[in-house]
C-alpha cells in the first residue's frame, strides 16, 4: 500500500506522488494538495453512514464513502476533495466509510485508489465522459485533497453527553482534525486534556469516560499543523458555531 524508498529524507509514495514522511501528520490522511489516481463504484448513499446519522454533504458538495486506506479511524469524516473525470470536476465530501475499498480493490491495471461514491455523485461525474451507469466503475479519476473552504467551524456534542459520559466532534472543519484538547473554564484550575478519537462513534471522548463541566476552551490541531483555540464552548448546546476555521 505504501512503498518506502530510503534516502536522505524518507519518502512516502502514494500512487506516484512522493512526500516526505513528516508531511503525513496523521496515518492515512492525504496532505492538502496531494493528488492520487482513483476509481469509483457507487451506492445509494445514506444519512446514517459511519460518520454519523446526520452527516450529509453541505450545499455544493457530493457525497462519498471513503476508502479504508484514507479513513484514519474516522478522522477523514468531513474531509473534502476535488474529483475530475473527463470534463467534469466536482467537490466531494466524506460522509461514510467503504471498508473493502483499498488500492486497486475493484480490479484493473495500475495503482489506483478505490472510492465508493454516492450514486448521485457517480452519475454527475460520469457525464464528463458520457459513461453509462451500466459500466459500474469510473476509472482514471483525479482525486485531490483540498481545503473545504467553509467560513465557520462547528462543535457537535453527541446526544446524551453529560458530566459522566461525553462525546464531541468538530464539524465543517476545512481540514481533518488530528488532535482535540479541552479545558474546563466554568471553575478555577482547569487543565488541558487530550481526548481520543473513538472510531465507532466518529467522536472524540475521554477514555476514562467522564468530562465534568458545562463550559470549555477547546484546542484543535488540523492536518496542516495549524491550531485553533475556541473559547466559550458550551456543552448544553448540541451544535455551536464559531466564526473561525483552519
């Protein structure tokens, strides 16, 4: 899947794109601007995928279940790509996981990453070469990791979160989040705590379970290395929007 070539600086080569290993800030996530060759099958798409029951493509985006190669324990949820097929270029938003999708897993020659697009996305891209749905697979897609370019980031608390059990996730982040820290601010002496990404929930949580308090600062590290610090994050609000982003 990954081929390593020894040199002065170790390179990671993905579908003929070679990057310094230090550029991969989280295993399995494509650095912004990285381009790979892909092929795509399709499924009906749904609002109850691996990223969450309410995870849907925003306006201007089409949906996909991402290859398990790029899933990174659900950190890929909400990441964005531009995809080109012939004369058609569209923006794609990750809502789900395709567990069986890996390099060349749909057959065919050459190194190519398998993605499973929502049927609406597949049909829209297929028009770029007048490919009929009976073909089943689009080959030779150009798949590029990009910033989503959303103006504001949101923090979503999973239903039922309380002092004794809490799960939280960033939404509308422009790049994948690789680290999430919280600090309680509704009482003196709060210290930063690193939460762990829980893949089955696609949310961050304290491995110990509890997270007392109702008001927090939150520090998010993005794939690019940029850090956002949000203040006044209130757990009582199911989803709270902040006018900043990566």
